C-alpha cells in the first residue's frame, strides 16, 4: 500500500520538538521585523514573511486561518499545493524591491551598498518571476488530465471539509450503478450548523446563499469520498434544495444559486445540473438550507 505523502508542515506539526523550534524561529523573525521600525533600510518584509512561513508550518490553527482567509487564502493554498505565485503578487514584490533599491540609491553615499542589495534583490526577483503563475503552467501531461478539479479548487482557494458522518440510520451516499446519490447536506462548518433560522425573517437572502454554498461544499466532499478522492470522475446531474423560509418568501431559487454557482465554478461543464428549490416550514437543527444531490461517476 502506498504511503500518504505528507507536507513539510505536516511533518513539523507531528513533532513536538520541531513545532516548538519552528515557533521560536517565527517569533525571532518577528523581532527582526520590528527592528525595521527603527532602521528604515532594514529588510523587515523578508523577516515578516519568514515568520508567517514558520507560524503556518508549526501551528495548525494559524495554518487553517491563513488558508481560509478571504484575501490571502487562495494565494497561500496555491503556493503550498502547486508552488505558484499569482501575477499580482509578482508585480507587488517587484515594485517593493524597486522602491527599496531606489531609496538606497538616493540615501547612500557610495554605490557599494545599493549595488550589493540591488544584486541580491535582482536574484530574488528573477526567481519570483520565473515561478509559474497558473496551475496549468505547473501541471503537465497526465497531471493535467487527472488533477483539473483539484487545481480548480486551489485556484479558488477552496478547502473541502471532511465528509460529515450520517446522523441516524442512513448512509451519507449510495450508489446505484454509476449513479451517486448524496444525502441531504446542511450548511455545516467546523462541525456545527453555521446558518440557522428562517429566511425572510432572521436570515437574509445573502446569508441564505452563503448557507447554500456551504451545503454544496459538503456535497462535493461526499462526492469526492465516493469517487475515491478523484473529483475528475464526477458529473453533477441534479441538486434538490429546501429553504427554511417564512410563508410569504418566494425567492427560493435565488437562495439555491449559492450552491449551483459553487458547483459550476468547481466542476465547470460537468457541473451543469437540473434542480428544484422548495420552501419548508422547518429543517433539522433549525438549519436555513438543506440540499441533496445526484451525480454520475465515471
């Protein structure tokens, strides 16, 4: 049986000694970064980045926070999974380095310091520029054919949750031939229902759409488990959604768009599906939305 390949961070976090050593290194780098407050030419940015690297690889909580951050999560996941640097990050890094060299040239009395620092930054900049900017530039051959959905998840900054276990006497998914039926999924996050209450009363349409999106993430997690970890084998056939809403609420399809859009973003053409959206007087655990799904597995 093939062994699971663990990342550097996973190996560090499994060793108490390595984890504390990495945390100590991170705090030392933070200290060096603070020195930059008093020394304008001190390369504080590099030390802060090293601190972030250390904390990410030593603290599971910080790692999850960074990966799920709305602004930095996609970049962090793309770098860790595929070693890619987005174009915007490259431009920002090159701009900051150019400004640093310009300040040195303006303030220095001789050319030695600007030339030395400029040469070092040029090496760093050339390495950054030559890194791939898109997942498609990193994957080739068979990897492109078999890793498209995982690459898309990385580009979107999406981390699928662990598939939820059945809460009663039923299965989370069932096969009938090549057809996969996924049981109704609630908007679960961190082991609990994230969005509760009636839509049109305590819950807005935007919040309900977020709930539907969470349902879709949990659906994809179940589909991935059913497909032995390979979402490239999956095609969505149908979604069915229930919205816990007030009697006068009529925008159930708009709520379900949160799930449909997510499925389409991740699966592309394989995410085009039939659908129904209906209102409900109540749902389990007072959840605002519940969605089930039907897939075809290659």
